[in-house]
């Protein structure tokens, strides 16, 4: 593989994850708060008029009062964070993994002392040549699968939401491999979130069997990531975009770039009279009735290739404005087995018709 830039060496990543600190904060919507020094930390959402799972973290892991009774149902077994928090998950039985793992001829274990071991803030495989058709089992990172050209095409790893439970290093548990995704790759994250990237590393699809509200100790957010990603929308409309989660933080959604994109504030927060057709309402409905949202499939559209497409090796190379989605489309199966879908316009949320429809 060709040499690729460490995401934190990119000027757009000026707020280095490893330098982030945690301080108490109770802000409840997705917008960064310039008045606070809070950066990264476990999520402890509170309730307000526009209470949003994308609210900033409270360093105290207190319960937010949301019911998790649905997580204890038998239907929740495909969710590693459901119920008692114990994983009921076998990656080899995951249909997404079975579909996207390439043919493997070699298995390589990469320990902490291996010359292939990445630095704490650097993605695995960056700047090194990898063997073709090989599964690399990398300590504290996960499994990385290469195709016949030695390119990583499938990754099974954990986000900071789970990494925080065992992290013992200085700095943030944010996962560098999810901070700067590879192009044309698939990712299984935390044993349940399935991501697909396009030719330039932008997330274009997210799939998950079911979303349950998870306990505070399994939530994590990074204000620095949200601030940075929100500012990517300034080239379209200044002070108009948040760093919005595709999978909500209260559902254990990853805080890294693979799960966040510049999202219009009206769409993300449900403000200015847009709540009935907002992404915020969609998240609230899932939290209120998780059994009515199964086999969730979210497609994300962009305004064509990046302007600098020919020089893009991975997501951090993409021009900031070209990382702003134009539309989201969510599909799912409701509790009666009927297919449902909803559209969200990320450029003009107030004018777009997003009524729930049958597929």
C-alpha cells in the first residue's frame, strides 16, 4: 500500500485526539459549546427541550433516565450492548462479515512489538506494504483483511464507545482506523454496526439489525471531532452544520469520523419548526420503540466525487466541503414486518418532504 498521511497530521485534524481532556458538561444538543473546555469523554446525556442523544458528554457516568427495558427482550440478542451488557456475538457468524471478508490464505498476528504495529494515533497499514489475501489480527485494533492486491478491504474493530472500557493508555481511546476510514472498504464496528465507504473513504451506508439504548458507560463522544466535522459545512453555509451522528450516541454509536458527518442543524436538532421531519425525531422514535425498527439500512448521498478526487488516498484527504452529505435515506422493517423508509434533505431540511412511506 502507498504511504498515507496520519489523520492527525492533516491540518483539518488540528485538534489531536490524544490531547483531548474530559471535563463535566451537560449541553444537550449536537452543537459544540465554545464556552467549555470539554473535549472527549463518556456520554451522560441530560434532558432539555431539544434533548438530543448528540448532546455533549458529562464526565460523570450517571443514568439519563431513559428506559432500557426493551434491551432485555429475547429480540435484542443480536445487540452486544443489550440487556446485561454481555456480548452475544460471534464475528464468524455475522452475515455482513461472511459477505465481505475476502478469500484469506494467510493469518498474521501483529503484537505490540511487531514492526507492523501502528502508533497509538496512526491507522494500521499506513505507509507499509501488506501481504495479499491476509487477515492481520492487530493487538488493540482488531482484524484487517486484505484483497489480492494487499489492500485493506474489510475491518472488524471497536470504537471508543467500547475501547473506553479497557483503555489504559494516555490520551483518548478514539480509534484511528475509524477516524480516517479507507476507500472501498467495509467495517464491522463494536460487533453490530456495519459501514461501507465509497471510492474516497466517505461513509455511504450504515446497517444494523436493531438499535437499543445503551447504558452511559457504553457511550462516548468527542467534542473536538464534532466541532471539526461541523465546520466542514462552513463552505456551504457558515455556522449551519453540526457534527452529527449517523448512529446516535445513546445507541452506542461510534464517536469517530466513520459515524459522523456535517449535518444541518435543523435536521440534527429538530429546531426552527423542523422536528416532525428531522433526523432528531427519527432517533427519538427508535429510542422509544426499538422493536419497531429492525434491519435498519441508512444510505448517505454526496454531491458527486470530491473536487480533489485524484489525490485522495483516504477520508482525511477529501476536501472538507465534499464531506457534506446532500441526503440521507433510512429503510427499516417495522414491528409488523412491513418495510418502511424515510428521506432527509441535508441541504434544505425545511422544504423537503420526508413523510414515512412504505417501500
